[in-house]
C-alpha cells in the first residue's frame, strides 16, 4: 500500500465531510506510476556507460604505461557496471528515474491514466453528473483533477488548476496524505463558493476510500 492506514482514514474522512457539505461525489487516488517508461533504463544505461568510457579514456591518457589488454577489459567492465547501475537506479530510485522522463511525457501519461480511472470508477455515471477525481502520481510528481460536466459548467478550469498546484506543492514538501487533505479542503471551499450544497435524501454513490494502485509494472 502507498498510504498507511491512518493516512488513508484521514483522506477518507475528509472526502466524506466534503460530500456531506457539497453533495458532489469525490474520489481520490494515489498511484506509484502512470506508465512503465521502458526507455528510462536505457537512457540511464547510455549515460552511465558514456561516463564510464570517458573516465576510462582519461585514465588511459594519464597512465601511459597501462597495458592495452588490461585497458580494454577494465574499460568494458566499467562501462557495463556503471551503465547497469544507472539502469537499475531508474527502477529503484524514483527521483533518479524522473530525470530520464520528459516532463511533457509524464504529464500526458498521468492525465491518460486519470481519464481511464475516471471511467473505470464510474465517475461519469453519478445521478447529477457531479463526479470529481483527484489523482496524485508519485513517480511523475503529477496531480490531475477531473470533474464531470455539472461541476465543469459552474467551476472555471483555473480553480481546478489551483488545486493541482496546492497538492503538488504539498507533496514536494513531504506528506502525501496532508497534500491530498489540503487539496480536498481547497476543493470544499471552491464548491461552497459556487453554490454546491447537499440536498436532503441524497445517497453516497461512490466509495470514499482512497484508491491506491501501483500502476503499470
């Protein structure tokens, strides 16, 4: 799980409070990554191998007595070892992997993942067409807010963008749970400002529990 039980409960409680006040249906999601990015390890390998080859060349220049056979073997070992280490680093070290994935690609992949999840979780099938998804992806450091048409018709896009900025900034400072709670609090205020109010007799159409997924392997 990407969140511990206490953090997940805090987010769920804040979702329930927001829905009770506004009447909208909100789903939160945390994913480890939106894509497998198979090119990242290869880019990292190429960089590591290039750096190792450069270091080996410099060593050969400064050590003229270096035997040719030893130079070839040691260079080959260094290139493979360093390149392999860099490639593995993209698998195990999230900030390192992010270096090899362009920001535009990360943004597109997370938005596509969010759009698919929006449909998968039936946010577009609520009775009043008022479903809202807040998704945070850890590897990409990207946040997406998607809303169904009843909300989009009354809330301008720049207000959703402000939620994205709030959550992303809070994630970079530390706690993922605090970041999502802060985003939910901001969303609550925005919905209240635009006149969203719960009506008597409304039922909770979607689960309040935060969705946690690893994403593509």
